[in-house]
């Protein structure tokens, strides 16, 4: 098992953490380090990212909060954060001042 630490995942998680909670207490967890498992996880994240991008392409006015995105996709908080953050990094989405995610 390999540790995923604050240093490796913090850029994706920290913007979504409550101000009163330290990132260190939230982002250290265990992952399997086998290649097939890692490949499956990467494929799942790619598929989810493409799915979210397709949702925004089909509905240009879509504006959701993180909890709404979680419900829409049926995924856990941490996975949703990584998917949304990936799309923000790729300039597909942006976060509004009200905490909603909209298409650029």
C-alpha cells in the first residue's frame, strides 16, 4: 500500500476543505499500489471527468455546487473534488463567488 499524502493531493483538495479543518487531517489515506488497480482508478477518473464535461456541454447554463455535483454523479466527496478540480485546471470549469461550478 502506498500513502497518498497532503503533498500529493493537497492542490486538489484544499480549496474544498472547511477553513476550520486542516488539510492534513483530511487527505492522508491508503491506496493499493498494484498496476491494474491504479489503471482502473485512472480510467474511472477519466470517464467521470469526460462525463462531467459532457454534462456541461449538453447543458451550457449548468451551475452546480459541489454537493449537487456529487448527487448528480453519484460519487463520493473526494472523487468529486478531484474531477471538478481537474476540469478547473484544464480551464473547462470555474468556481463562482457563490461556490457554484460553471462552464468557461
